[in-house]
């Protein structure tokens, strides 16, 4: 493509020269504290693993991710205290970034942070023990209020959490925490969805490029918008999922609540579906450098790699009779203009589960039902 308009990124940029305020230390202390506190509330997806074999008895999880710790922890004592007040649960853990591992404290705010917990398969009670531990670490006695689950998480948690093996107090703490969840997010982040074609997947027999699907960042923090400001109505009519019907996760969740003897009808929890396209992978972009999207420069490199892959895909499909007509449409000016009209975005789509259609349990019952 000669034009670079199709590589535009919607996310705003912040210029460093506008962030300098040398008079800040001269402000009254109470005003400085208010500014620190005002800068902290952001939504995060906090991913932890429980446990790993090399974690010591003082650490209850492994926390992965880039920029998972606020930079304000390292500015000065005043900013650090503001961070630790806001993130009131201090989780002793091993912090892992790349190949580096070290002991540390993961500050956690249950009102803003979405907790995604990965547990090893067939390890009974690891999930429930961690949920109860967070409740005991919370000065307010709340623990988790926002839980994130992907398809793999749900299988492991369902197979390893048996309330009949818990003591009475542990069982009460666990079920009470789950019952009071404010939000549950079913997560689907994969390298499928933006580029669809016969060479990409055997699920979709079309040749399509959906630039509107957000690109998932490696950084945990994000802001929630009222709606996607881009003209995405057309793409929303045909969104593809690599794994399965996302409503199956909702069905699995209801099954887990039944096994845990928590009445779904008594909960006030709201349910959401969170999706994005994962950064470049070796499978999707062979012979391309892998770019983990941690900043705008990474996103721009990712888009250029994706663009090269798309052009190669279209070229290869032009030799297949059944796709020749479609390839000509793609190469037409009208199709290129349409593809260029939607800016790319780094982040997530978040839908209420009701937007995906009604949940008919009979559609999901027979393939996944376990036990009597």
C-alpha cells in the first residue's frame, strides 16, 4: 500500500515537554498528596501464577508483566506512601520481568484491578487458598472484587477447586468472596481475528482484514471509554473467535458456582467479555521479529509487520482460483480506502455478556458436562 493512513493509531500521544512542572515541590503538602492520589486510579489486568515450585514460603504467587509497579513508588517517600495507601493490599510475591526474578511486594487495589489467576492443573485448593489469602491481607477484609478468566484458567480452576475438601472457615471465606464479586471478565486474547484467510486458519474460509480489533498491550494499565469512537459497526457484525463461542465461558462459570454451592441468582455480579488481538507471534508472522507492544513505537513496528504479512497473504491467495475475485476486490481503490478509514487501537474491546446473545444451556451442556 502506498499510503500509510491504514497504519494510524488512535491512542493519544503525550509529549515529554508538557510534563515538566518544577514548581511542584513548592506546593503545600496536602495539595501534593492530592495530586499524587489523583494520578493513581487506573484499571489494570494483574496476572499472577499460583504457585511455582521455586517460590519461598513467604511468597504466595508469581507476578509477571511490564510496568506492573507504579513509577511513583520510586519518586520519593511522599509519592510512595500515596501508592501504598491506594493499593492497600500488599501481596508478597516473586516479580518476573523477562528472565529476571526477584522478591517483592505487588500493590493491589481490588476496586480497580482485574485479577487473573493461573493455577497449575490438578493442584487442589491453590485457587481458593489464594483468594482467601488476599482477603486476609486486605485491611478492609474485602479481597478480590474483579476477576478475570480465560478458557485455560477456567479449566484449571474448575478441576482443582473442591469446596468439600476445605475446612469450614476456609470454605466460608472462599464462597463469600466469590459471591460478592463486583465484576467477572471473560478474556479472549489471541493472535486470531484481525487477519482472516485460508492460510491463517481453517475456521474461516474468507479473506478479511479487521483493523478495528484492538491490539493487546503487554502493559497492564488501561482506561475505560464509554464507547469505541471509531466506525466499527460493520466489523462488529462478523467477529471471529479462534477458541470457541465465548458464551461457553459463562456456562462454565455457572457450572463452577453450582459446584461451589453458590447460588448464581443471589449474586449481583456483572459479566463482561474482554477481547483483543495478541502481539506478533512466530506462528502468525514467520520470519518477522516478534514485537511485544509495550509502547507506541512497538505498536508501530507491530503494524508494519502485520501489513507485510497481509500483503504476502493477498499475493499468495491470488494464485488460488476460488480467491481470485476476492483478491481483486481487496486491491481495488474502494477496498483500500475502506481499510484505511479505521484507525488502529491498542487496548481491548469490552462488551457486556448480554451483547453476545442469550445463553441457552442446552447448546453447551453435552460436550462439557462432567460428573453426575
